[in-house]
C-alpha cells in the first residue's frame, strides 16, 4: 500500500465536545443540550472570526468567551466555580465511541495518522492521552500540517480584504464578552 497520510481535527471529530452535557445538566437542567451546542458553535465562530481578523487568542480564551456568551444568551447564572469546572472538563472530554477502534484499524492497514488542533499542544496531548488515543504527530495548526504535506494543500486560498476585516471587527467584536 502506498504511504497514505490521514489527518484529523481533534475537537468535534475525535473528541466529543458534548461530553460537557452531563455537568451542564447538573448546573442548568433541561437547557444543557442547547447550551452545549451553542457553546460549541460560538467557540468555533470566535476562533474563526479572530483568525480572519488576525486577532489570535488561544482556543481556551474563545472557549471561555463562548461560555460567557451562552450564560447571557440563555439568561443562566453560573458562578466562577461552576465555570471553572466546565472549562476544566475540556481537558478530559471523551472520544466518540468508534474512534479508538477505527484508529487502530487504520494504523494496522498502514495509514500514517496525524491530529491537528487550534488548542495548545500540552492541552491537546493531555486530552488525547486521557481519551486513550495516540498519533504519529499532533500539529497545532492546519497550516503547519499543510506545510509539512504540501500535496494536500488546497489550490485556492480564501482571503478577506482589509475593508471586510474592518467591517467584521466593527460588527462582531461587540458580541465578544469582555474579560477585563
């Protein structure tokens, strides 16, 4: 078999971000599933928007800001201890049920397996270790992975013009909670 490389995004592909629902139910009851879905959507939205605006912050900051947004959106009061518990659970989220066996099967068939994430390398390694998942390499950014494997790089790049960036920042930065 030809040496084929497969790369997987960590959160949402390998790791089940709905692993927070049980704890959320303890804190907010019936709103937990909707809250969790909105939280995840906002994490990604904030991360992508900040990337487009070249205003990078770590994924944990986007996660906390998305949690703050959800508390406002769902009119839910969580104290600092509850927020800290919810943030901490991201270090121990479970993998999806089929992930471990599927990765073992792919390795046995000779595929090279890589993981990438916007999260900090230490946090991602801890998360994957806790979930019992290992990879040949964990790459922090998709861009870095594509530099290592240019054959997988898309032909066209998406660019946002400076004027669009200004409009994005003006329109959407007001939705990001301040953490002063």
